C-alpha cells in the first residue's frame, strides 16, 4: 500500500464484529487501534522489522502449516502507546509458495489456522481485481456509489463474455486477450468482425490523392 492508501483508512467507519484484511503496507498501529476500539477485527501481514514481546504461546498443529501462535504486545514503547491492547502473532508456512508468513490480529479467540485462511481469501480478492484490470479494461470508475460500480463491472463482464463467445464461435487462433486487443485498436474499421479477426481480413490500399500535386 502506498502512503496515501494508508490514510484512506481514516475515512472508513468500522463495523463492530467485522474483519478487515489488509496487506502489511497498512500496518499502522494508531489506525489498527481505531479498528480494535470500534469492536472490529483486523488481519494483516507483519512487517519484517516488527519487534514483538511474547506474553504467552498457544499450541499449534504443525501439519497444517502453522509454526507458532503467540499473544503479546509490540516491544517498542512508541508502538505500545499507539496500540496498548494485546496483539496476536501467527506464523504460517504456505505450502503453495514455500514462504513463511507472519500475521497480526487483534482477535484472540478464532483458531490460528483461520487467521491464515482469512488472509489467503484476501489474496483471491486481490487476484480478482487484477483480473478485472487486465481483462475488463476498467481504467477508472465513472461513479463511486455501489450501484454505479456494480453496473460498470457488469457491463464490462457482459462485453467480455460476448467477445469470449465470438472467439469460440469463429474458432479464432491465439488467446482471448489478443482478440480483445484487436477489437480495442480497431473500433471504427468498416469490416465485418469475421474479416477483422481472421486471416481473411482485406488489405486496404490507399489510392492516389486527387488533390496531391505532381512534383515531376
């Protein structure tokens, strides 16, 4: 998250009982304390330089990928003042990537594996938004209301599906992404889609301009 993205948290109204899943770019103890005081919960990646004082350890099943489950507080006084409540640190070895990940949460009750799985769900959401950016060609939203955003996404999805059906019916070579690219750069070509997207597309030759003067 960029620095101005972190400040965006200040505009949110946190809902009691809700979980907020964030990457470590959002790990700001002052703002995380606001989530906790609202009765809500957060799950975030811990920064690599986080100093943590362990108060107690909890048993974990290492066969699930869990490595540790500790409850404590930030070590640095400045961090403790910003977040005076108890904090939970869960370490998890992801079998898909082979990376050991460290999560922080203010929820002391849910199973440690649930903490890791909640964050993995966030990955799926992030991948979905990357897919939207890469395939639906949504550069920006024309409205900010939930209805406006949903309408724009559904229009883009419908367009994508129609082109996918066309791609299959015409048995076009190459990927669907290539077909989308061709259509995006030839929106006003006076040819049929079949001609535009297949090898049968005619080659346009520019005839002599009657207004062009001869030099010789």
